[in-house]
C-alpha cells in the first residue's frame, strides 16, 4: 500500500478544484494548473479534501497512485505559495542580469549567453551573482534551474560556475608538482 497515495490533500481557502473525467484543474491566487489523470487511478473531491485511490490491484496502478497524489499536491501548493530555486554564480567576472524575460549571463565564454525564460517562470538577480527562479509549476521551475546550471556547471578544482545555493561542491586537489 502506498504511504504517500493514501494521504488526503486538503484544499486551502481560495483554491478551486475542477475535476472532469480524465483531467484535474486547480485554480488559485497565483494562477491555474491542469493535469491529466491516468485511468488506473480514481480522484475524488469531497468536503475540501482530494483523495486518490487506485482502480486495480496491480503494481502499475499502485505506482501511479502515489505519483498522482504527489502531482496534485504540488499543483495545490504551487497555486497557493509557488516554488523557488536559487542559483549562485561563482567566478571572477561572472555575473547575470535579467532584461525583458531574457537572462543575460557572463560566465567565462567569449560571448555573453542569453537564456530565454519559458512562460510561467520569473527570474530575479541579486548582487549580480544570485539568481532566483520562481513559478507555480514545480517541474518547470526545477527544469529551468537545471538548464541554467547546465550552461556552466561548477568545476571541482576552482568551484567556478553555476551551482544551486544549497549544493556542496566536492573540491579536488590539483597536481602535486613532485619531480
């Protein structure tokens, strides 16, 4: 039995949940999200609580049970609070700037890198080296942060590059210079 799937999802005030045959739509103060529902799970909305149950007793249905519950919970949390990821840029001369939904990065290449932000994602830059990515869709926020980090990941020798704010970089020792 899924420990995650059997937990009910409380619906906060100001959030409207609309359920059709194979789609759930959650509308809140920050925006609207929708997700298709696989026929192997049953989603019910009763008395301010969303419950998810599996339709069949097989491994595939049980695996979708917890996944569907987590996706719906992330939708409810996203339209009420939103999600954020913080990236840090380390390196001499490395900096970032946001102009017209384009993130301009100077990260050690011979040219500045322009990263267009997808719809539903907002970015802000603090002190030219701290990027905050925010939005209501948890998967889109994480994917956008990962794509920005992949432009120049931190190297293990000098720790120059883009990293998550809570990421620990394991440093390596350089050449010893023994003759």
